[in-house]
């Protein structure tokens, strides 16, 4: 465990040095806050844009606070997923390229400790950034629209966080198989896009898909408690994430040389 915590601290310090603790929360907060602000000021934005017939009246139904948060989750599901992959694509490949991976692995460090420290450190950063963004969005949603109970906000956040776990597992697994950061990002985004596309096109056969988590979080916000099908998505996402993590450990052990 000592080696694991040393590697975890190293990963966290590296994330501070490369600015990930700064730029990722800021970008996510901009994405999150833009949803309630644009929803609230949309009539003024359209009016300022001009090119409307004389006498035209802009009448856009005011969304509920829950609908605004659902729109925010949609933004996280598209732009956010891309940011999460890009922020993680080089966590292993960069250490291969600069030679620090060799210095780490000549010590008595196991593949489980190395991959586990990377996985946990990246999840800590992603969860912190997402939580800061979602809390700020919730604040502005309550300010500009109706109050959304904090229990619903927190539960929807926890459900959507499982999608972040899945993204991290996919990206870490790709990082053990591919050498270049671009290839890791491309493979991860392609796989996640394929899962999302199949979930949209074949909803009957993809009820278990992790890509359904945003829908389940939205259902929680609008309707409250889940049914058994919703728990299927949660269990399958956890299972697939554990499987991908295990494959990442196996792949790293298979393709890297160890000094012990």
C-alpha cells in the first residue's frame, strides 16, 4: 500500500504542475453555467440578434429547474466526455515517452499499484471538477428558475458520475494498449461514441448500456425513484468498469517490463 500512496501522490502533484486542477474545473464550470444563463436570457439573445420581422413577439416557454439541469447533463455528455478523455489520454503514454515509466517500474511496483494509482487520481480530479461545475449550475438554476431539491441534485450527480468512472476505465485501458496520446484519445472517443450510438439506435437491446446513465439521471430529476431497469444500468456500468480496469492491469503487465 505504501507504493500505491506514493504513486498516487506523485500523480496528484503532476496534475497540479500541468494545470489540470485549474483548467478542467474552469472549463466545466463555464459549460455548466452557460446552460441556465442561456435558457434564462434566450429571448433577449434572440431579440439582440435581430433579423426578426417587425412586430414579432418572442414567446419561449420558461423551462423548469429540473429541465435546465437535464440540459446541463446533456452538455456534460457531449463536450464533457471529450474533455474527460483529453485530460486523461497522456497519463501513461507521456511517462513512456519521457522515460519516467522505466524509472518507476524498476522499483518493486506492481501493475495493480501503478494502474490503480492512475485510475484513482484521475477520478479524484474529474469528480472534483464535475462537482464544482454541477454545484455552480445548481446555484444559478435555483436563482433564475425554480428550486431543485438538493437531494435530487446530489442523486443525479452520483448517477452521472458512474459515466465518468466508465470513461476513465476505457481511457486507462486504451492507454495500456496504445503508445501515442492521439491514438488513445481517438480509440476511447470512438468506443464511447459507438456505445452511445448503439444505445440510441437499439434502445430495446441496449437497456444495460452505460450510455443510458444520463437518461437515468434525467429520469431521477423529473420523476423521482427508479425501476429495476435503471438499476440494471448501474450494475452493468460498475461491472464493465471493473472489467476494463482488470484488462488494463493485465495489458500493462503483459506489454511492460518490470524490474521485480
